[in-house]
């Protein structure tokens, strides 16, 4: 009897939590690309994003791993152009990655090391994916993901669910929030339950909203 | 009555042979690999197994590189390209994305063995006190890793050592990457290529497969041609096999057509009968049909060289028909088929026996491809002989209504006169000068035992292959090591000990890379040594615990991880566990076992100095250096020398065999035309700066058989020398037409063969009157020019 009561209470708590979490009811994952007017808005956004020759900014990455009792926080800056993606980590260690011509190089303590995709596929995949994400090509995204898009007045949300079973084994979904032509926040939920959140900030003025 | 039954049997057998050939034709498997002509087993059979495995693996591979001005356009068109290929049952697999399932299965096998799977470099690093650096580096990588599955990596490969181990096994070549859809992208000189790799379901030499694959590739290329500026590069044995088949087919039609046209013209001019024209082809068709069928059933496949030589049977099998027709024509109204046959039989039978023996001497040379030629040619000739002896007398019962063209008898008469006169007046000075000229030619004769110079590959394919290899950046050498050991563990230890000098050679730039089983799996001894170092430097020192603590790993998880990595599975990872998954990889290392012994192959890439590598071989210690091309070149040399001996032996044997019928003087006279023709041919080749190879020698062996025919007929038909010389000349011209056309072949081996026979048979026909008996004091018969056929001669039979 006690057990049943406890289960009912748990269920009520869960429902209350569900209803109270803002944004859940207006989830981007309820808006597949191609429904409503989101196609036009997305197309405007991709055009704007692709118009940018170079994007630079700062990032804060927080990883929540189930086996850790505290999150891993990384801070640094990045710079992205069509041919080159640089990811400079400043803390907790100074380390940078350079992704150019499909080659990933790790630079630490002044030494360069080429990262083989077979040795660290997840790391390599991150840079390959983020290069295409910052270039935001609808065609490219739809090749690898089911794409969801929810345009707002000032901001927009993009949801991605992997199509490839291999990628789906590692990544459950990506939730990207942007403002104007900039990506502001990325939340990556892994199939294991671990998640990574990234906040991006840009020093130069905000380009016009789509 | 008995004769009638025999003839009926001959007719039925002829029809059956032709039907059998027609039945076999669509089932033929044509092999155009020149290596298939030569013996496979040169080292011990167990070592040769490595070559067979590599050959089977390599020859079924097909690689495509798709490109266009933009990667997106290439990638969007790739699925359709792949789909078109996959629709064909000729491909066992077509992929544009790596086989991640197999790779994941292999990683599953490695899971939990991180402490045992240290590379030699990692172990040395730990031994030299690098544990702190290793931990700091791992900490840095984990804390700064922006990728996914960091939690998984922390548990599976906490210090990143297993990742490095996997990286050294399978280093992605420079410029290789996977795009977000999983396609393999190769970037070279700012151009992106999409790699598609396929595996054929059957041998690339199967004609049916070549046709199916050709159609599928054409459809796939058509689909990709929609991409603006799209380009396709391809590589694989399939394309060389297709080119080889096309070349063989085109050469067969050239040789066959040229030969047929020549023979048709000859037959019409000489015999002026459409009926005989049709009948003349029956022995050839029956011979070819039976030869094809027998080779197909005996060998399972037929070599392109066999087919080309087979087409040349037209020239030789024709001789029997021509001699029969000539005799019938020269017999005029007195023609009696049985009597005519009796007259022809000795020369015909001796000729077929000597020719068949000459062809079969190819098998003595031990080349599997030439054994096929021997079987094909001998069976073909015997069938042709059977048709002439069994079928012709039954059909050609009535005398010929036409007489030999007078101009031919005039020419042969004039030539015989001229020849007899030269023979009488030829002084020692002329003979001496001729001898000096001939010897000078012989002295200039070079040799060629290099296989690569005997095979002419399609230059477009070679250029495309080279371009593709430059883009992919991989070029596995034809030379490799085979390592033999008593068991798997001993093999892995031997491979590990070889890795040390190989790495030195790699640093010296003599090789760019090597592939060895030990990269995938260290020996149990090495695994145990790694575990010990791991435990001493990382667990017992407390570094691992500090590391987990710094990362903030939950205490319960940290305790489990420490326990897990402190007490790894006691049993090492074995080949038996790994192999079922490993062997599914397209670039799996080569490993096999024979009689409980274990064998591994070390493949080399970017080899610049084979001799330096060869010095690592130690057959006594089970390390064998395999250089197939060098072996074959050595073989070609051995067989060239062997065939030279065989030729001299064959001439001596023929002289001895012929003595019982013709006496030693007669025997020498008969052997003289082919023997002198051989010497003259070699001399001309010397003057023409041609090199002597095994194929020239095989042609000279064949010349012995064919030339002997001409000499025997001249000897047996000496009573009617003009008519006999017309028949011999006709045979010579038809044979020269066939073999002369072989000299047009693009394959150097076939070209050499054709040219030698062309020269040899020409000389042999010109020297044929030497075989005629010359009673002392009696001059050669002289005939009036343009004399019509003399019926009296018909009755002068061979005594």
C-alpha cells in the first residue's frame, strides 16, 4: 500500500515538473523543418549565416557526466572561416585544435599532433560537425539529421536528431538556440544520458535578425 | 562395310565436337592474367598460400574515386552511384562508408584490455618514468575534450593508451576523413574525392562477371554524369581483365578474320570450288571446338594466350585439308579416295604426331598456361586430322573437275630449278660468307627474361591507376615477408622482433609503412609485460587514483575503475578471439595456419629498396622474403635455357625416329629445313635487335613440328615435286598468314611468338626442297614453264 502511494506521489511530482518547465510545451522538436512557415525562416537564416565570412567569439563549455560528481567546465575562444576552424581552450588547460582541409591538429605545449579520425572518432566528429553547423547548410544538415526549427521574434531554435544509427548510438539530440545569425547556446544530449552545454558570446555587433 | 562404319563414326564425332564447342562457348572463363601462365608453387606450398590469399583479396577489389567541383554535389550523387552498382549480383559488396559494425566489434574485443594493449613506444615511455606525463596528458585531454562519449572513454580507456594503440593499427592516410554522413572523403590538392570501394562476387576473369560488372559500372557512371564537372577514377584487376579480354577478342577476330580471308582467297584461287571452301573449315571448326571444350572441362578456365594461339590452329589444321585437296586435284580423273588417303597417310600421320609432340613439349616446360596451349593445339590438330582422314574420303569421292592453276606450277617449277641450280653451284665461299653473316646475327641476339616487358598493359588504365594511387597515397609493394612459426604466440613474438628493424628502415625512408598482425595483437608475453608496467607505474603508485580524483569521478565509480584496471582479465587477448572479426576487414592482416603451424604476412608500402628489406629474411628462422616478379623472371630465365636444351633434344630425337624410314641421310635431309630455318630466324632476330625469350623458344619448338610437316610432304611427294611444293607453299602461306598476324598482337609475348614463327615458316618453306632425295648424279627434275598438269604424274605414287 505504502509502495503504491509512493508511486502515485512520484507520478504527480513528475507531471508537475513537466508542466512547470518553461519551453517544454513549445518544444522545437514538435516542429520538423517543412511544417508551417519555418522553411522560409530557416532559409533566410542559413543565407544570413553563410554570408558571414568569419565568425569569432568566446565559449564556455560545461559537460555533465553521470560518473562525475561535478561538471567539467572549459573556457576559450573560437574562430571560424570557410576553410579553417580554430578552437582555443584557455582553461583549465591551454590547448587548441585546428580543423582545416578535413585534418584535425591538436596544439599543446607548442607541439602539434595530428588527430587520426580512427583514434579519436568522437573528437574528430565534433569538429567536422561544428564546421558544418556554423556554416549552416540545410542540405548538409538534412543529410545527417532530422531537422526541427522554431523561429521566434528575436531568437530561433534548431533541433537535430541523428539519422545515422552509428551517430544515434552516441548522440540522442542537439538543441541549438540562436539570435540573429549567431548561435548562442548548444545543448547536446548523449544517448548515455550525459550532456554538454555550450554558451557562445560574440564581441562584435549583432548582425540583423533574419 | 567396316570402313563405312568408321567413317560414319568420324562424321558423328565431328558433329558432336562442334556441338560440344558451341555448348562450351558461353560458359568460358577467360583469364588474361599473365601470371596465370606460370607455375604458382616455387617456394614451399605453405608459403605460396600467402600469395594465393593476397591475390584472391587484391584481384576482387575495385576502387572508385568520385569528384566534382563541390563536395556537396559529389556526395549527393554518390548514393545513386552506389545503388546502381549494388543492383548487380556481380558485386559482393559496394560501400562508400566504412564498415563501422566490424570496427565496433573489434573495439568490443579490445574493451577491458587497455593495460595489456600498450604500443612498444608507450611501454618504453612508462619504463622511462613517463607515467606522470601520461596522466597529465590524459587529464588535459579529458578535461578539454569537446567531443561526445567522454564518460565512456574515461571508463574504457582512461589514459588514452588504447586510442593510441588503435591509431597505430590503422593510421588514416593523409587527407582521409569522414564527412557528417559517414562518406569517406579524400582531399588532395584542394580537390575532394569520394571513395567508393567494392568487392567482386567472383573472379574478375569470369567473362559473365565482366559483362555484368561492365554494364553496372556503365549505368553508375551514367548516373554520376548528371553531376556537372563530375569525374570518376577507378582501379582494380577487373579493368585490366576487361581490357585483356577485349584485346584478346579483338586479336582473335583480327587473326581469325585475316587468316580466314587469306585462306578463302587461297582456296578459291587454287581449287576454284565453293564446296571445298566450306569443307576446308570443317577440320578447323571441329579442332577449335574440341580444344575449347576440353580446356574448359580440364582447367575450368581458359587463358587468353591459349585462345589467341588456338585461333592460329587455323593455319596448321588447314594443312591437312590442303594436302588432301591438292592430291585430289593433281590426281585428276584417276582419283580414288582410299588410294589417295593411303598415299597421304604416312606424311600426314607422322606430321600430326610430330606436331602434337612438339605442342606437348610445352607441358614438359612446366608452364600451366602453356600446358593449356599444348592440350588445345594437340587436341585441335588431332581432331582436324580425324576429320581429314575420316570424313573427307567419305565426302570427296568424285575426282576434282578443276586442275591446278598453271601459274602456280610454273612458279614452283622455276623455284625448284633455281634451288637445284644453287644447290649444285653453291661453293664454299658463298657458304662461308653466309655462315659468317648468320653467326654475326646470332652473336647480336640478346635475351629478355623480364615479365614486365612481356605484358603490355592498357596505358590509359595504367595512367589512371597511378593517378588514383597518388590521391589515395597507398601503394602496397608486390614483395612481402611470410613469417612461419610453430604456434600463434611464437608467430606474434617473431613478428614483434621483426617490427624493430622494420621501424628503423621506415625511419630511413626505405619503406613508408608496413602492415603486420602484431600491430593488431601483441603477443601474450608482450601483453603481460604491458600489464606489469601498467600496474607498477599507474595503479600501485596511486597515480590512477589521483587522476580519477582530479577529474571528479564519483567515489563508487572510481573504486570500481581502480579495481577493474588493477585486476584485468588474467587471460591475454588471443588471436582466436580477435580473428573472426578481424578477417572481415577489407585490409585485414594476412594470417593462416597449415598443419598446426601459424603463418603471418608483413606487407610493405612505399618500398624503395627491395634488397635492403630482403636482408631481413632468414628462412632457417621461418622468415621468408617473397618477390613473385623476381621469382618469375628467374623462372623465365631457367625455362628459356631449359627450352633451348629441349629444342636441341627434340631435333636429335626426330632425326633418330626418322632414320628407321628414311635412313640417316634422309633423316638429316628432312630435319634440315626446320633446323636451318631456326638458325636463320635467330640470326635475323639478332640483326633486328630482338631479344630472345621463352616465347621465341616455344615458337621455335612449334616450328620444328610445322616445318617437319612441310619437309615430310616434300620427301614423300618428291615424285610430283611441283604439286607437292604448291601444297607445301599453300600450307606455308596460310600458316604465315595466321602466325604473321600474331606478330601484330599488343602483348609482347604473343608478338614475339608470332614474329618468330612468321620468319621461321617462311624460311622453312623456302628451304623445303632440301628434304627431297637427290640421287647422286641425277639433277633435280626440270619442267617446262607453264606446263599444264601432267596426268602421268598422278600414277607415280610414293614408293
